[in-house]
C-alpha cells in the first residue's frame, strides 16, 4: 500500500520506527517530515500528509505528534479524511471496521513504541465492514459538501 507518514519533533522517533516497519512489510512509504527532533509545528506536516491522500498519491497516512491531538485536529479539517486518534487495539479495529479511517493518528508521548507498531499493523490489515457504516460515511460526505468550500 502507498502510505504517507508525518510527525512533528515530538513524534519524530516513533514516525521513524513506523516508517522502517512499513518498508520492511513491503509498503511504499512517503515521508513528508519532519526529519529531526528540532521543534516544529505539527500543522504543516499533518497537512502535507493529508494532501498526499487527497492528491491521489497515497491511500492512507499515519501521523504522529506528542499526544496525537494536534495532528488529528489538523487531519480532520481535510475533506475526505477520516482520521482516528487511537490509543488501543479496540479503537484501531473499530476505526477501520466502522469508520473506514484512512488516517491513523498516534501520540508518541502516550504509547510505547512496540504497542504503537502493533496498532499500525491492525490499521494496515483490518478491512472496512461496509453496510450500515457506509451509509454513515455517505452522510459525512454530504455534510462535508454542505459545510466545506
Ligand atoms: C509538541 O510539544 C506537542 O504540542 C505536539 O507534539 C502535540 O502533542 C500537539 O498536539
């Protein structure tokens, strides 16, 4: 799968581990930064990763900041982006099966690295259930069309 990864300084180390893990699993990873632990704003990096999806260059993205909160706020401002900030396996499972989340957001200061990698694996493998959940996503799309430019 083609996947974008992004972080701020707080998420840099975890983003690097996730990137390495995804490459080892055969995924095509686009890393939009940041590329060091120098303090930066999560806004630009989260935005760039979501644009990769909306430009059709990536199917999904994984965003990491300290808590995951800033990145999830930014990501969910984008039309067509369904970003899920998850802290446990149940949340990731539901984010894929019920919400068809195309962006996973993780807090590097919240999760241990091996646990975060486990969440990534669920995000990458769990399918969308469709059915009544698709109807709800259609409602979201209609809402986006109504309230976004
Ligand atoms: C950076 O210090 C921190 O604010 C950021 O990584 C994130 O947690 C924001 O939501």
